[in-house]
C-alpha cells in the first residue's frame, strides 16, 4: 500500500511537470520615466533646457512565461488559471509557431527602439516643436502592387503632387483615389524617381501600396532613454509624457503617482497593448492611483480594475496629458472618460 502511494505521488509529480503549449502573463515591475534606472536617468535630454520633475509617470510591464521563454508545466498553467492576477493563453495566440527566443528578443528590442523614437516625435508634436520627418521603404509585402517600382531604402517625397509629411498623407490620398493609380515620387540614391502605382484593396475596404514603411526623424535635440531588459512597444505613451514633463517647466503630475500603458504613433495616437490586466495590478502594487489605458483595451479593463486605482480611457497623447494635468492640479477627475461595458 505504501509502495503504491509512493508510485502514485511520483506519477502525480511527473505529470505536473509535463510541458504544455501555454503562455502565462503576470504583473511585472514598474519604472518611473521621471526617475532613474540602475543609477542613470530613464530619460535624459541634451541640447535643450530641462526641468526637474517630481511625482511618477510609471510605465508598466508584464512577466511572460512560456513560448520561446521556456516551457510552462501543467501545474504552472493550472495555478495560473487559479490566480486572479495572472492570465493564461494558448501559445499560438502570443507567438507565431516556431518563434525562437532570439527572434522574440530581437522583435521586442526593435519594437522598443521604434516606440522610443515615436515617443520623442509625438512629444514634440504635442509641444509644437518642429522636427524633420520622412518615410522610408523597409520592404514590400507579399503580392505588393509596388513590386518592381518601390525598393527598400526609397524615401517617399510626394504622392499625387502632395508632399509626404506623414503616413496619413499617403492613406488619405489612396482613400480619396478609391483604387485609381497614384503618382509616387521617391528619392533613390539621391535622385528622384517617379512611379505610377495602382493600389489594391486590402480586403477591408482600404487601398494600400503594399510597402512596409519606417520613419526617419531629425530631432532638434537629443533624447536618450535608458532602460535595461525591458522590450516591446507598450511604453510609448509613458515615454512621451515623461519627455513632455522633462522639457517643460513645472510638474505635470503635481507630485501625484500616475501609471499607464499604450503604444504611440508620431502623431500621438495611443494604441492597444497586451497584458493590461496585469499592468493595472502592477501599477496599483507600485503605488499608482491614476492609470492611463488605451481606449482599444477597454474590453479587458472593465471588471478588472484593482481597488484604489482610477483608470482613464485615452485615445491620444493630448487626452493623456490633459488627464495627468487635471489630476496634478488637484482638480476633480471624476468626469474623465472611463471604460464601460458594451
């Protein structure tokens, strides 16, 4: 009887350690964009006057177990399901099949770098500080209508005679043309090249050139963001707010503890992110009382807000800045937009 009990226990332990194709997200640490990390300022600016800022503008993070980060056991997945602060997802919902750890880390690093550049651009746009901005081809999508006409490295100068100052210019011209051929001028090896391209419908009613684009910025001063072992694009919004507070007089937060998350585009649009429930938990545990959440994440916010945390729905940087300023000035924030169930 004792032997069978030992065998049963051993079998249970063995089964509990069997890896399963799931990913577990749990609350990670927060980092104050107005503070320091490993002895260095998270945000440092050279070439422009800066102002010391009090309070917190915390970016939030998520620990991710499973997938390319290492296997999750049956026991680990089961305990994750029972833990209200964690979320468990099938691996394929988070990572494409076959993604290696090296690939995941590289993608995360590239996304972080892009988010930092976009954060500087959006902050300068919000402050009406001029800077240089161009769009460069980073390659073509499969079946692209620009095949043989646009090359990697081409810099877009105009479309249908309108200077390309942002992605919105291209999108608006293609939408107005409703599939009509577009005249595109790019600069290649220092020389202008003119091409006529017939955009295609992407299946969702939008016309596209099938070109993957990246921004090239020329900023009037240098912004360095130092944050080790944090990747992905979701800190963009909080970087933007941190930059604004650093280069403007006074305290944006009024000394309050604010946290948030969200991707950012150069024109200040705030986009959705993953793991928002864990980020709200991490923010509250870190002391935040106000949390900025992307409007596109509202379905995951409703019903999961920790006690003592006010969550404000934001769609762009201007709304986020207003919310922080309102809170920092001690005014009533109860009328700020919130997430509601549909």
